[in-house]
């Protein structure tokens, strides 16, 4: 650990005494995203396992190099998993919290030293916490459950520790819980089973989620965060609503929702005090919606932005991109990335994060991008977009 990082760690370690503390990102009454009190827009990345690696191996500080790369490209923030994915990956937290938080302290301090913001997702995989405490996944719908008790305990530990850290921009619940809600074929899509990684040997109907359960869990998380951090934005981490989300919610199968039903679902699954609605933007998301064969990226974004703003919330495109596996047309993939970024620039999306930076296990699937691989152009496109926003006075300056 460098002397600079060590000093920052000492400052933020207990979440007190930090000089010139910032509340990160906030949202005003009209749903405008702010940073340091001014409207803000920026393009970041998903850096999914940057912290998880060091949970599993104390000598794996690859995030130092990764943060340096992001800073060099003027990329202002990264969305990261702020815990384990599988239950066994929470063992350090459960058995030695001092060691666990020492590693998290160093991680947050490194981000701060590189001028990088973090959007930590505290409970990435919806099956994980219930598995840790020995409950079915539907326990997310029960505020008196052990699942909720674990959630609130971890929220308090993390949020109180880092609420004065300038590197923390927002708090996120988890990743895409809404996609599991009210599936007509739920038995085919229950959480994964891998007993050696801490899951049960089998799943059943009690592991299915409903919209009501997801909303209960998201609201409880946001309330827990707000008890300890009155300022920062809070986001669900949800995907874009399924094309049939409201029909599924009513038990009516796969019939397509209307635009009005889409708007309703997006707001409903972002319960107060969440104030940053979360969606995704991938090529298949503009197909077969609202009874139309296809929309443009701009049309879907405009609807999403308007629905969020009418509810007093800003919008976060928490993931966007297009895969480029060996079978893909590389030119088409580049065109898709360019079209998405341009649509977000034109529509006024305040915050968006590309999927996915430095995730080697998704190299063959064509998602991973690094400065060394054939998708390095994504970093360049993000840099150009942030520079354009800064030049036009539509964002804070990129990190120095």
C-alpha cells in the first residue's frame, strides 16, 4: 500500500473526520442528478469483480492497475460488486471483519487516490444472502426475516464506514432482482445450485420472487441506507423492465406491456427513498416492446427518462453494451456501441456504465474490454464522450 493510500485509509477507515467530505451524487426535487451541487452527466464502467478478487486473495490488488487505466482514460466512476457472489465468498466477512474491512478500506482509498468514483452494489446476487442465513429466496419479501437482518447489518457496517468517503458516489442494492419476478416459467429460472459454493442442493417454489417481494426488499434496503446516509443517491440495480413485466405481475403471462404499463413498472420497482431509477441498454431491449417490432435506443431512453423524472428520480443506465464473440460482425458491434452512446448523449441520460471492464471470464463471450484486447476502443469511446460532456459544460471535469 502506498503512503498516499495509507493516509487516505486512515482518514476514511471509521467514516469520521474526513476533510471536505462530499455526499457523492444527489438528486434534486425535479429528478436532476447533481454532483457537488451542480447538474452532472458521466459515462463510467462496470468493474464487477475488482473488489471481490481481493476478498478471495489478499495479494490480488489488480484494481490498482485497473483504476490507473480508468483514470488515464478520464473515466469518472466504476460500478462494482461490494461483497461476494456465492455464499462461500462471504466467509472472510463472517469470520474476520477486521481483515475484510482492511481490504475494503484499501480498495476505497485507492479509488479515491485515483480520483475515481465508486457505485458499490452491496448484494449482487439475489440468491446469496438467503443462502448464507439458511432461508428461501422469498425471504426477501419478509422484513422480519434473517435475510433482512443480515442486509441491515451489512448496510450499517458499510455505509457508516464510508459515508464520508469522497470516492463513494451512490449506494446500490443488487443486480437485476426484478428479472426474477413473477416469471411464468419460474421453475426453469430459479437461483443456481452449487453446494460446494454454499447454496442448497435444490430449489423449490419458495425460491421464486414476485414483484411485491422485490419492491419490499428494495424499499427496506433504501430505508436502511437512508438511516445512515441522508444525502447520496440510492439505486436498485434493476434491469430494464421485461417487455411483459406488468402482465406477469398480474399473472397474465408473456403479453406485451403498453408504454404506460412500462412507465408504471419502472417507477413501482424503484420505491422511495430510491431516487435513481436503474435500467439496462442492450440491443435486444429495443425489440418487441409496446406492440412494436423495434424501437430506437433514443425512443426507449426518452420514455425511461420521462417516467423517472415524473416520479422525481434520475436515471442510471447501469449496464450497456453489445457482445463481440468470434462469430459477431465486429463492424456491427462497433456501430451498436456508437449508437448507444450517441443516443444517451442526445437524450440526456445523466449516468451510464459500460459492461464490462477487466472481466477475463467474459473474454470468449465478447464482453470484456481492456486496453490490450480488441475491444479497447470502448475505453476510447467512453473517454471521448466524457470529454465532450465536459467541453460542453454538461458534466463535472473528468478526474485528473
